[in-house]
């Protein structure tokens, strides 16, 4: 499964590493003067001097929402002498969806379901007491909200050794996301990968949690460690890149749900 989804999740799983690689490589020069929104097969295309942008696989890019197209235009307009994909999270995400979405849609849904059976929120520490309390408050509350909304029960696991969730967890998750189109599924998968939690990702997609609630909950362990031992510069930079991808996924979800 991971091999199938490697390209589809590249902007999430190795976005920071790719950004560093781009810094070492020579970036392409900006070759266009004007960026605009146009029409392509009944959807909204992003045009560079009148021609639609294409994915790395040479697929013309179009999106179903005009406001989303305008935000992608802003990313392309912001490129000055060189084009730096590391600064274009919406473009990276939409490129992935357009190029891989149709063929990988069911695999992406299956990966979300797989995460639900091994969700971050289910694995709790046994010490120290203050971390246990934080996990119980944030992770426990999120699981309770999700469980009540979808009438499902989770096993809470003390430690890191894998234990299976009840079979209905994955079955119910599959039911919830069955109707997701490629944009909704890929954005939910993006948030799942960033947070380690299908519960949080689906909950945000379905309006159970706000984006800030999701981030606060997902980073309980990391924030606790930072308070104990101090912040790590590399971790801060990686988190910032993940935040870009998180915000991009949330923006697409919000715009498409409003249209």
C-alpha cells in the first residue's frame, strides 16, 4: 500500500526533505509574465500566459472551485526569479490530486481506514502523570466526540505495542469516507499523515473539530517534550512545513464544502 501511495503522499511525507533538496538543486527560472484563472473542461484552470499549468506528469490542472484557483494563482504570482515548489503547498497538493486522484482514490481511502485501526490517539503513556493527564484530556476527549458521533468504541492501549481495534472501527471508518471524492479523500489523507490520526482528520473534514483543535491535540506529546527539554530548531522547521501542508488541505476542504 505504501508503495502505491508513495507519490500521492509525497507532499506530506517528505515535504520538508523535498524542500531541502530543492534548495540544493537549481530551481527553474520564472518563465511567465501573467497568471490568471481560465476555463478547462467545465472547471477552473490556472493559466500562465494563457496556458494551463500542468502536473509533473504533464496533466493539465483544473479545480472545481474558483476561489481555490485564485489562491493557486497567488502562489504562482509570488514566485519571483525562480519557481520554488517548497513555497507552493496548494499547488503541490492539487497537482497530486489531479495527477494521482482517479487511479489512487480507493487506495487512499484504504490507507485512511488502516490508520483508524492504529490511531495515534489510542496509544497512551503510563508515565509521567502530567503527560498521562494531557493525553487523557485532549486525546480522550477527541475519541469520545468521534465515538459518540459515529456510535463506535475504541480500545485505549497503554504503551506502544500494537493491539487491534474492534473490527467495527475500520468498518465504520470505511462507511464514513465511502462517498469522498478525490479532493476530499486526498485532503483527509494529508491531515491523517500529518497528525497520525484518522480520527482527527475525519473529524475535521466532517466538522467535529476545528483545525486548531486538531493541531493542539495532535501535538500534545511534542509540545510536552518541548516544555520539558526545550525546543529543537529542526523540529520547529519541520513543523512549520507540515503546517503549510495542513493549512493547504484545510483550505481545499473548506472551499469545496462551501461551494
